[in-house]
């Protein structure tokens, strides 16, 4: 088990995903997108936080995806990051966070679909 000092809290990486897909701050549709031609698709942004991040960290084959033999780290959101709009997903609740196979966050009540 990790020390309390680095025990993660529910993450807000999905706000970062919003910046990569919408190219503007979440919840600010009136703000002009910055370099919209450089926007990523939702799938590209998700892969950047999972499989591609693991590869960049030298953890390919051990992390970045849910598979037997891989690190048991995951975050379950209340919305699908591939189908929800960027602003909607930026407000998505975190239902569950698991680090090293240990549940470190669980929402009090399930979110309705």
C-alpha cells in the first residue's frame, strides 16, 4: 500500500481531456478555441492518458490498459469519455478509482444513466 501522502484523490484529468478536444476551458463555450486545428478526438485524448502515457513512461506491457498481468489502476466515470460532449464530460463524476488493485475512491451513490 502506498503512503498516505501520495495516495491519490479522485482525478480531474477529464478537464485536461476537454482542453485537448475542445481547445478551450471547460464550461466556457463563449471562449474562442485556441488553435482548433490541433484538437484531438476523444479517443486520441483518452489514449494519451492511458496506453500512450504508459508507453512514454516505459510501462508498455504492464500498464495503460485493463488486461491480465497489467497494473490494476483504473478510473470509472459517470459518462462515456468517447461519446459525451467535452463540456458534459468535464463535469462527469468519478464513480470509482482503483490504484494498485486497491479502491481509493468510491462515489457514495451510483449515477443514473
